[in-house]
C-alpha cells in the first residue's frame, strides 16, 4: 500500500447511501493524490453499516437503545483494530461524547470538521439543511457559536419541507421538484444574510451540489472524506 499509515473504521448505515458516498469519496482522494489504480493502492477500510434504531428520522426513538447500539458497534470497529472512526451522519453526533468515551481510538466529528472549514472561509453567517433532530438539539449551533459564527435556521414550515425531502432521498426517490424546493429555500435564507450553506444531513448532498448555488456550500460528506483521508496518510495523530 502506498502512503497510508492507518486503518479506517466507518460506522455507517445512517443512511446507507451516505455511507457509500463517503467511501467512494475517500477512494477518489486516493486516486487523485496517489494515482491509485490497483487494489493494493487503496487503504484498509472497514465499514460497519448499522441499522440504528432511530425511530422515524430521529423521532420517537429509545435513547438508551441507540446508545447501546453505538457503543457496541464502536467497540466492534476498535476490536477490528482500526486506528480511528468516522460516522457519516450529522444527527448521530448528538451522541459524539458517548462514542468517544466508549473506545480508546479517535472518533472524528463531522460537525467539528465542518466548523473548521467554515472558519477557513471567514464566513460569519451560515445556514443549514439538516433533520429536525439536528436543529432542535443545536448540534451545529453549539460549535458555530463558540467560533463566533451565526446560524440562520430555516422557518418551521421550511424545516418540515426539508424533513420530507430527506425521507424521500433516504428511500431512493429524488426529483427535480424537491431540488427546486430546496433551491427556493436557499434563496430565502440568502436574503436573510446567509453567506454559506451547510448540508448538515448526509443525504442532502445526494441532491444538491456546489455548482447549484451561488454561495459557498459545505458538503459534510466531502468534508468528512477529506478529513478521513488526511488522517489515513498522516503519521501519528493530531
């Protein structure tokens, strides 16, 4: 293997397509950075795709059962001797401390990595597409506010529309009308001062891309993939 110093564990399945997208994104980094083309040119990656018992899009779930599932499956990856873990789901980062306290290896936070990227762009006002759970638990708001970044949230009606679209994407249904609806919401958020847009649900990037909007877009899958790749090729940890 060329240039890799670690074994990566992906705690996925939240949702499955987002997990596949993260994996493929990391592979593309390998191809671009090292010209990887043979099987031996790629890193050792273990994917644990977990049907997390999160109710209906993080509504009506058993918190203790979710915690038990996360602990069990983080430990499985640690037993598989991975050097660090990434989780391609924003909502589950409400439990990031649970996961980090369960294992003795690093667990990257998609929220922390995204916040760092926003800081690099010197953006003061940013908006977000995410699940109602992510919004209501202030997962992003906490990190952004610590770094003097203001979060402009969608209205209640807009959030309900975003939630419906996320469910459609997870079920494999994508349509131009849904994409247009999200674009209209973005325009309204820009009018309120949004200088950037966080795709804070890992299903949304399957519908909207950077080229679609006029302000910086923070694709959390892309950001997590880049961070994971950076650790794969780094000697030692931060």
